[in-house]
C-alpha cells in the first residue's frame, strides 16, 4: 500500500520564521489528520507536499517517488484543495470543473463530460451545476473544491483547513463527503478543529511552531489520559489562581459556567474525574510543549 514518508523536513522563510522544524511523519493509506493552531506550519507542510514550495532540507517519499524532486510524478497523483481556494464568481460550477478537467489532461469532450458529471453528483452539486460559483455558500464552494481535487483519480489528496468557516450542517455534509473518499488513497486533512479529526481520522499528528508534538492513533492517545483529567467549575475571579496552581489544559464555558480541565495523575483536590477527549489530548499536548 502507498505510504508517504517525511523525514527531517525543515523550512525557514526569508523573514526568519522557522515554519517547519525537523518534521518526521509516516502517513499510510487512509485519512490522516494534521491538527494544529494557526501559524503551526500546516499550510507550509501541505504546500511543500503539493510541490508548490521548496523545503530547505529533509526528504519526502511517496511510494517510490522522491516528492521534493520528481514534482511532475507527484502532480499526476495529487489532488489538492488549498486553504485559500479562490473561484471565478461568474462561471458556473459545471463550466469551471470542465475547465479544470481540461487542465488535468482530459482532452476529449465525451469522457470529460462523464467524469465531470459524476463528480458533480458525487459532491452533491448536480442540481446547482449551472449556477455561478459566486452564488455558492461556503459549504458548496468547499464541495466544489473537493470535486476539483478529485479530478484525475488522485492517490494523494491534500485538503488544507477545508472546514474553517462552515456552519455545523455544512461541516457534517463535508465530513460525510470526505469519509467516502478515504479508501485506497492517502488523504491528509489539516485543521485547527479537533472534531474534524475525531470524526474522520484513524491517524493524526499534532503540530505546533513547526514541530510534530505527537503522532499516532487518536483513540490510543485518549486512552493514555485515562484517570488523569480532572474537571471543576471555577468562578471567573479564581481562574487565574487555579491556573497558577495546576496544569490547566483547557477552560471552557458550558451554559455560562467556566469549567477547567486539569491534567494530573491524582485528584488535585476538589475536582471531579472526567473521561478524556481528543480535545484534552490536543490541549495537554500543546500545554506540555509550551
Ligand atoms: N510566505 C511566507 N513568508 C513568511 N512567513 C510565512 C509565509 N507563510 C507562512 N509564514 C509564517 O510561517 C508560519 C507557519 O504558517 P502556516 O504554514 O501558514 O501555518 P498554519 O497553516 O498552520 O496556520 C507562521 O508564523 C506564518 O506567519
Ligand atoms: Mg494554514
């Protein structure tokens, strides 16, 4: 089975920002979640894998292909949905996808129409295919972006923060679409939204400040926190004191009350145990690295 292997990948921008710092990752077939806050280096990594940007050092292989050198070979196998996916507002979905299909090498009109029609149906845009892209909602636009990324039956699909800005209904629809793709291909999904990963991904990595902080199976990562996450409602005025005293990994509002989650091997006193979630994995990993 196809595997993407990244070793020691580093990138410093001319302004001195070290966006990637010795990134090592093994990404097998299936849905892989790359989770990290804004500025973590996700888009830099995605653009590098998509052969749109050079790394300073390191190596990447996709099966037998040297990704950093054999760019044309990668591009033939690649579907990419960039974070900023601009569309021409006054062109219909159908016409635009046709145009992308021509660029992908589908020269003959007959077979091209078959592919385009099938994709429009697959991403559930068939009924609106004659509408201009400018009239599309965020979710419809992202589904169009996936259709364009699926042209040419790619074996490596990279989607960069595709759910940012989608409303909950649109996000569910988009998740379902992604979940259908994931067989026999590598899908790398970058996101800062923990739920994207818990809903979709059987493997994940957490990245921050250009470094991989953890990678592996999200379910196992949650299990490793068993018995170590403690929760307490805290009056807002006491929050600062609690943060000084304990390893607070998150604070969140539930029905107007502030709940803090603390990572500790035993009850820190006055807390109740809670079963960990992927959010706890994420925040405790970021907390440890800070
Ligand atoms: N073209 C660029 N020139 C200079 N700095 C950049 C450039 N692109 C990104 N950066 C910086 O590199 C870091 C990582 O950015 P990015 O890869 O976009 O992270 P993410 O996608 O996780 O938000 C950030 O500090 C960002 O400001
Ligand atoms: Mg980004």
